[in-house]
């Protein structure tokens, strides 16, 4: 709303911080059950708690840089000066607007160094910071855990093949491979690998999952927004299992499908936490910590897995053969560098287990 | 020969009726906003209507930049509408515009990204691809009597999947990002030349697509109304048998019409994607542009110039959606408003009859049913 | 293989119902391009009922109420076509297209509102989860998973065939699609018949909508509409030459190929072929184009479809 | 007091811009055949549509058996026992004969059709009135004559006793007309009352008891047919005397213009040829007529000749040039003019304006086209010249949408167009179908003028009067073959009838 902007701006400033937070969605909506939604919820929760709920999201009219820039300028015109943008797609927008709007703070998620380079920005200006995650680590943990837990026939169902999803997937494959090699069961373990081409389930994806599960797949890592529904749909018919992504999805999944133990575990990344801490620091006047930086977040503690930006949920642990202790061990060895995970997104990691790649569903 | 009074002119009446639809649609949109959140409805409505003019305070150059984007984005839907109305005048309902647009995307992006061609050739490729797709549908229609609607629907899907295969390949698509490469980076010569970018706040997407669209609309207008070719096409559209009787080649005309219509649709894709404004992503359903084109064509009263106005209007409201305060409304409300307006366009005929009370030609109860008769209404462009 | 049968059956159910809907509408003289939109409305209402029914609702209640809601919503939305095209002589092509746009847009807005209200402002997605309702429809024979939807579709198909060929009403509806003046001259109310035709398409299209979104899912994102299923049904209808029994087998053919594209990876030898999945996706369309090329020579749409009926100067 | 079953008193019906019926009074006696006569557009069909409930009149009352009634729709009419055979048949093409007859009054149980019952009733009626039909045939497959029987059965099936026939004979063969006349007389004898619209005075003289005449929407008068003459009727109708015999001199045939050799056309319906080995010629300055009962291959032959249909074998020569394989466009531009049988299907683009229709085969000629742009002014001038010369009347002149013109004027427009085009051969197929005597007289005169101007004329007609009056030579076509050639001055209607019914045939050696 344009008419009340003036008042709102003053209201925000009266608050003291002078910061007004807005977010822009990438190609999905804020209800994508993925990073848009997580970011939205985190930013909104923060604003509710610290800024009188003065918060708005902006949805570009289409998936283009032009539209994203339009949303940005729209938000700025509405008086917002802290803009949170989730997704690598925003690199180009940032390259365009950050220099023009030095007073506006931009917090980017998932935009990597390469994305910025691609966009023609070698270094970030002071008003921008970006966070990327080592999803491959979370994927690795999930894959490793699944095989250790005793699953031999695994599946990976990605959403769209975007960098974060690919990292999750390749990590998952590497983890499963490592576990199989350790146990000497390489020949028994198999991973079916496919991208659904979208972040929500539909009949074609469900059908694909049906063929997997009915041909013996035991657990599928459903990696991308709402795409888990297709995996769950097929899983419940044959008592199969799924692995969630981004956040601990066991609650959502199990209550939705009313099947206990349907979700074995989830490969999580700390999107919400990042948003929250960054905003907190910003409001506390600690922006300098972040200014112009790109942080690649992953494992920071070998001892306390829950402090890490990538992890498996320990609160809702259900795995039996692979215990919390086993998990802690794994994290430790990942932290100290004994276990190395490639973050390459170009080619499928070479493995000793069999990885069967399928054509993208859409 | 007496001159028909201004308000009795069909074109004027269509225009008035369309405006009436738009106003009614906006009123209904307001009612919907009230329904969702009465307190902020006025504010919401004004946000949509003021649209990018909100930048008028910020700076003229920003305003002009958004004006530019607005024009750029209206191009494809206007051209799709032209494609549809062109075929419609010739008695063909080219629902295949969606597919022809899709193959236009394939051709323009493939030639630009994978082959590194110059923009001009890329545009030609897009036109050729659309034309080919139209040609195929025309072939099925002319030689196998396959209803053009069903052939169009089939070719839409085939086009979509081919598009997914070709543009999904490594040459065009950045595999790790699931979207096609940036033409600017890969092949700058594949981008359309700019057009008055300075006037439009340095908007890099302002290209010759805009004047081409306008020129094309005028050309279509002239072709349909002034040329022997248009005369033939419309005659075929109204009455195939009479066209045959008078020595016109009906099969050739069917195919030619769909080829041209397809070419325009292909051009629409080329002129949009070659600005570099949008990337292609793997899609699971046919791009909606062709279908929106149907709506715009009718909103514009099936008049080539009307289509421009209608296309701009629809795009304006679409863009307006993003200025709604998302705390009160979701941006999809704008789509709802547009669809209501388009639905109301169905009543244009009715509004026109009201405008036109005396002297209205009635269809006769004894008239033989005649499939070609349905096009009687939009006889006069 | 089992999966192939399963998916073929359920897709056939969708296509048969929606195409039959289109058939009745066109037989009465109204081209119904809005099937897609009708499906969305039907799906939305059915899904909402499934979501809203109390947890202890019996299976029977769920099935009946869901189907009822879908059918009614389909009919209500088809009224948008009927009023515009029959009373106001609007262009049928335009209205159909508009209804499709209207359906997706309003379903998005409505479901968002619905979710927001229901969740107290925490969920504002355009998505509905109806796992429990969906399960109520499922049953299996041996290893074959079936659903009541298939049964309903089969029954309705038989009813439609009998109705179409044996009843007085159908004869009258058909006459209005061919030669409304003739129908009028023997005292048949053309407007009423067309209303009935369109409402039937709403009824069947609405049911088709709920079946479509339940075919393999128990969650639906209404902002994505029904992804062209309505247009596919339209193609099936033309393919079936506006005759119910032919529509039935055309639908099965289409459904078979479509299912094949979805599950071919589970069928060893097909997956082994060096053919991309996308090619399988294209298959139903290519095959039907070829078949159409051979069968369309004498195909004929209802003569008066698309032409608004005007009683003259009355 | 006379015994009137129906009285239409002071009926006025207006259409936008035109008063189709202006204070018309029509009284129908029980058991009479009452003819309604008037030029094209005089308002006959409109008046009948009012009686049948299709239109509501602005003024006037209708009385049935002396009591005032309101007829708002065909149902009301049916309830009053009024039935109508429409000028343009109201039959659903793809339905069977039976379905068409019962439509609207279907016998049914619980909504299900009980056709057996209906079939029996229909067969009884068809036997009783000698209206032979095959109840299971589809309308699109049967002849026009048969379709008419279906229309009559529709009325009888509904037990109507006031029967309206709107131009029933315009589409019938002489034999069928005779049959119909007989049926009408039988029906009248049974006490049914009949309103009969026709442009053919012979028919009125033959069957009608009384005749009411309309002119330009106004009531002129009612006469007892027994006490009147054709001449009187026609002068009442058009307001002047009409000549029935065509004024023409002896033909002066010159060079051969059209030569047809062994033309065969494959049938679309069955395996036999629909046109078989047809050979003849037409010379400049003569009118050659192909006579025959409808459905004996005339339409197919003309189709092959003009290029609308495929020709299987044979040769067609026009002015010495072989045009067998030439396109329609080529024939059009090389001396062939064609007044088509079906003016709505082929002759006109109904949604085009009159002027646009006038240049239908000529729009690409330099006279109307410069660099692909149509010369609108030339088109307008041309159209105005033609419409004036041929007295084509239309509401808004050159800009009138042809759909809104009356059938007679539509036909005149076609005739004007075809006559004015540069041609050596004029093919006129049923050029006067459905037209009033005034218009017929006019068109006949034009055709003779053409002949005298040295054009070759090929006339195809079902109308025996026309055939006898107009032609210089008559070829009779029977089952796709030319079975005889006669000289109209030396033959009789009887002889012609024998040829046409296949009872007689010449063993023509390969003609010249
Ligand atoms: N629905 C209509 N709307 C407007 N004008 C009409 C309509 N129907 C008929 N007319 C006009 O009314 C007049 C009378 O038409 P009508 O059909 O009754 O003539 P008619 O006597 O039956 O002629 P014909 O001998 O050619 O059949 C004509 O001028 C005709 O053009
Ligand atoms: N002003 C008009 N507006 C609309 N329709 C009209 C108008 N005038 C005539 N018509 C219709 O055009 C057709 C031709 O008119 P009319 O009835 O006078 O000719 P007709 O001689 O009966 O036709 P035909 O000889 O072809 O059978 C009819 O259906 C008539 O009702
Ligand atoms: Mg008449
Ligand atoms: Mg007539």
C-alpha cells in the first residue's frame, strides 16, 4: 500500500532501529515449503518480535531479473531498507541494485561466489551479505545414515536441478556410497536418482515414485519443497519410507499421511537460524560482521551437531541401527576433515555403489 | 451514401463495449478486495491502478524504465493475440498458438545460445519455427480434415516436450541452474537491438520488438481489410464452399493462414526471449501465453489495433498485482481481476446491442444453420 | 504392469467423464472450452469437503459428499458458461478461455483465503491436503489398487451411453446442437436444452476434476490449475467424434499412453530402450494425430455448435 | 356465418426497418385448400410463422373456431392442431426419419423412448396417405422429396388438422409435385384445412379452393380460384400483367463453345458412376437444357464441369481448349460463368456485403486490384452499376450484408454477377428456384438476352415449364446418363416425362 507508507516508515523509525524488513520471493511463492517459505517465516517472526510486525513480502510478476529488480525498487519505494532475498537467482538483481541503493541492506541466501561472479560482481558491496550452505554435507549425512540404518535400495527425488538441490543429491549419493563401502555391501546398495523438475508433487512424479517403490526402493530422499508429497503418496502404499529436507519434516509428513515412522530423518540446513541471527546482529548494530561477505555455512562444531548449519534432527530421532551416537561420530569426523565431501555440482560423483540416473520427469 | 454516425461505427462500439467491460471488471475487482479485506480495499485498488506510476515521485527515469518493461512484457501477448485474430478472421480457431509460441522459443533460444547466430537470424528462425508448426496443423486440417482445435492441442504438447528436450540440453540450459543461459553472456549479437533505451530510463530490454509489434498490427489490419489476400482469407473463413466456387484455393488458404498465424506466434516468442528478459525453464504444461492471447484478442474486439490496447491493459493490471500490500492481499488477486474482465468481454455483443438498439440486424429464425455464420458478428474490422 | 493398469484406469476415468461432459455440452450446441476451469472448480470443492469433514466421518459419507460437492461446484461454474453463452450470446470460445483463467485465479484466491482463515493466519498456501479423504476412495483387488472413482466413472459411462441413445431428453439435446430452429419449431425449448447440456458438462467436468487431483495425489496446489487435463479431454471428445462409446475407448487409449509415459521406467524392457522419457510423454499426442489423420475424413462436429441461438425477433 | 377454423385478423408484424405484415387478414375455411400468393418478400412466410407461434405479431388477433387464441410458441400451435412444413425444412440431418418425426412429441416411458409404438403409428400414417418413407434412413441420405414427406408426416403424427405448407413445391420434381397435390387433396377431403404457399400459379389453379394475395406486406384480396385466371392472379400479385411464355426468337447457333465427351463421375455414395459417359455440345447462341428428375446426376455433372467436384474420366473442351484438368479459377477466367444450384452454399458469402460478393471471382483482376490492394471505389462503382442494371434491391445498397437480403434478390445478385462476367458459356443451374413469377420472368428474359448476344447457355432445371419455355434443345438425364435429346417445339410434356422416368431412351450413337 502506497498511501500509508509514510506513516509506516516513521513508525519504523520511531521504533529506534530505523530498519524495516521486507523479502522478495524467487520463482516460487512464500508457500513453497522450501526456502521461500522458511525465509518468509523466519523474517516475519523476527519482525513480529522486534519490529512491530512491520514486514512485507514482494512477489515478482514473473521469473526474471527485471521483475525481481522491480520488486526490489518497489519495496524500497515503500520504505523498506532491509531486503532478504532467498535463492541464487537474486545474484543478478543484487549486482544491479546494490550499488544504486547503498542505504539498503540486502541479505542474500544461497547466492554463491560463482553466482555473483556470473553476475559480474567480483566483490560484494558493504550493504550486501550472502550465505550459502554446504547442502552436500547434509545430504551426505542422510545418505550415510540411511545405508547404515539398513536400507539398501535408495532413491533421490530432487525438485528442480538447482545448485542447492544438486548439492543435496550428490552429497546423498556420496554418503550412501561411503557407508556401503565401509560395510562392504557396495554391490547390494543402489540409488535411483531423478529430478522432478518442479517443487511440488503431481501425478507424473507420483507414478514415477510408484514404479520405484514397487520395484523395491525402500527409502526416497524427497529433496525440494512440496515434492515430498509424491514420494509419500507412493511410499505409504507399500510401507516405504522417505527422508525430508531443509527442516525437520517428520512432523509435517507423519501427521499429513498419518503414518508413524514414514519420515526416517531429514537433511536440514539452518536457513531460519541464519536469517534470525543476521537480523538480530543487524539490529544490534553488528552489521560489520557480515558486510560484503559471502559465508559458506556448514559444520562449525564437531561436538555439538545441533550448532551446525547442516544437520540431521536429533529431537525426533527414530533410526535404530544408526544411533544418535553414530551420528555424532560422523559429524565429528566430518568436522575434523577425515570425511571429505565434494561440493561439485557438475558431474555425478563416481561411486562403487550403483547409481541409476533417470531422465527428469518434467 | 449516408455516413454512419460515430457511435454507430462498429469499431467504436466495440471499443466502448470493451471499455465498459474493463470498468465493470475493475469494479468487481474492488468488490473482491472488499470481500478479502474491506479496510484496505481502496488502497489496494489504487495501488493496482496507480501501478508503476508510483515512481513518478521518485524519478522520471525510474518511471520511464518501468514504462519500458511494461511495454516489453506486453509484446508477446499482443502478438499472440494478433496471431489468433488473424486465423480467426479466416475462420480458423488457432488454439495452437500456444505451441507455435513454444517452438518459437525453441528456435530463438537455440539459434541464439547454441548456434550463436545474429539476432536477425534468430528472429527469422523463431518465425520459421512457428510457421512450421502452423503449417503442420494446417496440413492435418486441409488434407486429413483433422479439426484444427484438436490438431492445435496435440501440437501444443508435442512442441512443449520437444522444447524441454532441446532447450533442456547442455547447449542451451545451464544444467546446474535449470534455466537457459543468459544470451547477453553467451552471444550478445543474439540480443535484439535496443530501441529508445535512453528515453526509457536506460531499460536494457527496450528493443525494436516494440515498434515491430506496432507495425505488424498495422500490417495485419491492412492485409485483412484492404488486400485481395485478406479478402480471400475472410471469404474462406465465412464460407469455404463459396470460396471454392469462386476459384480460391481453400486448402492453400487454410495452410497459409495457419502458417502466418504460427509465424506471428513464433515472432512473439522471438521478440520476447531475444530481449534476454526471461530465461526458459523446463515446463510441465504448455506456456499460457497462447491462451492469454485468445483472451486479449477478444478483449480487443478481434481488431488488430484493439489487441494492442487490450494487451497493454491486461499487462498493466497484471503488473499492478505486485503493488498490492501482501499483508492484506495476495498478488494473485490481479489475475482474478483480469479473468473477470475477460469473462465480461463475452458480454460485449450484448453491450453493443444496447448501444445499438434501433436498426440492429437480427439473425433470422428461418435462416439455415450454417457453421460459418458464427463469424458474422465480427465481420467489420 | 500392475501400475500401468492402475494408472490407465484412473486417467481413463478422468478423461471419460470430462470428455463426456464436453460431449453433452457440444451436442446441445455450446462449445465448451472451459472444461479445464470446470475441473478446477469441481476439484476445489471436492477437496475442501474432504478437508472439512470431521475425522470420524464414515467412508460412505466422505465419498458421497465429496462427489456431490464436486459435481455441484462443476455445475455452478458451468452456469457461468451457460448464462453468458445462452442468454447473452457471448462468444463461446472466449467464455471458455475466460472460465479457465477465472478458475485458476479464483481457486488460488479462495483456497488461500480458506487456508488463512482455517489456520488462523499461519497457512496461506493455495494447497489442500486431503489424505484421509483420498484414502476413503481407495480399495484394492489383489495387488491392484483401485478407487471408487473408477467405479463411479464406469457407472456414469454406462448411464451416459444409455441416456444418450435411449432417452427423450438426449434426443432433444442433440437436436439443439444440430438444428436448433428445427427443435424450436417442434416446441423444444432450445435454451433449456442447452442449459441442460452445459450443466451436464459441469456435473461431469466437476467430477472429473476431483478424480484428476486424486488420481495419484492427496495434496493439490490450486495455483497450478489442472495442467491441461481439460484440453486433453476436449481432444478425447473430438477423437471420440462426440459419441459416448467412442469417447470411452479414445479415453482409454489416451490414458494408456499417458500412463506409459509415467511408469515406463518400471517396465524393464521399455526402460532399457534408448528413448528419452520426454519421447514417451509425446507419444499419446503423436499417436492420436496419426489416428486422427486416418479417421477424421468423415468426422463432423454438431452442426450448430458455437452459434448462439436467437429465436428471431421474439 | 362462415365456418372458419382459423382467422388471422389485422395482423401486423414488423422487423427492424421493415413492416413484413401490414394489417393482414386471412380466413381459412374448414376443409379448404387456401393458397397464399405473393412476390418474394411479400410477407407470406412471416404471416405463417406468426400463425405457427414463431413470431409474435405487434397487432392483430388470431381466432380458432371463432375463439380468440394466443399462440406464443410452436407448442401452442401444435396444441391447436396447427402444423407447418417450413420453407427451409426443419429436419435434423443426422437423425433418422423416425426420430425427426417424433422429435418434440416423443412417446416415452420414464423418459425412455418407446420407439416401437411411434414406428407403428408412422408406418400406419405413411400407408394411409401413401407417403412412402423409410423410418430408419438418415435425413441426409434421402432425397428432398422424401424429406418433404417426412415433414408432412410430422404434422400428421401430431394429429394436426390445420396444415401450413410454405413453398413445398419449390424443391420437388414434377412427379413429386403431382403426388403432393394429390395428397393435399386427400387431406382436404378428410376435413383438414390447408394453407398453401407457392409461386406457381398452375398449382394454385389445380388444387386451391381460394387464394389470398399479398403484396409488399399488404393484403390485396382473396379470390375463388374457380372464378379466376392465372393472369388475374399474377396481376393482383405484382400489380401488372406478367407474361408466362418466354418471348424468344428462333435460336441462331454458331460455333461450338462447350464440348463434353464421355464424362464420368464417381459416386460418393455407391460404387456406380453417378455420371456415366455423358457427351454433348453447346453452341454459341443456343440454350441447351439438361432436364431430369432431381438426383439423376445433374448436380454431380455440373460439379465436374465447373471443377467443384472431381471428374473420373472424359474430356471437356471450352472454346476449343481442353479444360478438363483446369482449376476453377482458370475456368472462371476463361469463359465460364456459373449460376450455382445452391445460392447459400456456393453462390454467396452471406456475411460479406453485396459489393464484396459482386467481385467474388474478380477481386484479383486489375480492375479491382492494385498491388494486392483492393480498389474499394471501383468495387463500389461496379456493384452499384450491376445492382442498378439488374434491379437488385437491398436495404443499405452496396453495403448491405447479403445474409439480410431476400432470396429473390440474392439470386438476382448472382445472376447479375455471372452475366456481367466475361464469358462464352453460362451454366445456369435452377436459376429461378424459389422465385416469384416477376423475378422468374425477369431472369428468363436475361437468359434469352444472353443467348441472343451470342453466348452459349447450359441450363439445368427440374422445372418442366422452364425447360419447355426456355430451351432450344433438351437433353434428358436419367441415372447419370443422357438418355435422350428432344426439341422442345416438337415434344410434349408426356414424352419428356417418359424419358425422365427412364421409360424411354434414345440409342444415341456417339453424338457428333
Ligand atoms: N427475421 C427477420 N428479420 C428481419 N426481416 C425479416 C425477417 N424475416 C423476414 N424479414 C423480411 O420480411 C419480409 C417478408 O419476408 P417473408 O419471408 O415473409 O417473405 P415471403 O413472402 O415468404 O417471401 P418468399 O416468397 O421469398 O418466401 C422480407 O422483406 C424479409 O426480408
Ligand atoms: N432484414 C433482415 N435481417 C435479417 N434477416 C433477414 C432480413 N431480411 C430477410 N432475412 C432473412 O433472409 C432470408 C431470405 O429472406 P426471404 O425469406 O425474403 O427469402 P426467401 O425467398 O424466403 O428465401 P429462399 O428463396 O432462399 O428460400 C430469410 O431467412 C429471411 O428471414
Ligand atoms: Mg417465404
Ligand atoms: Mg422463397
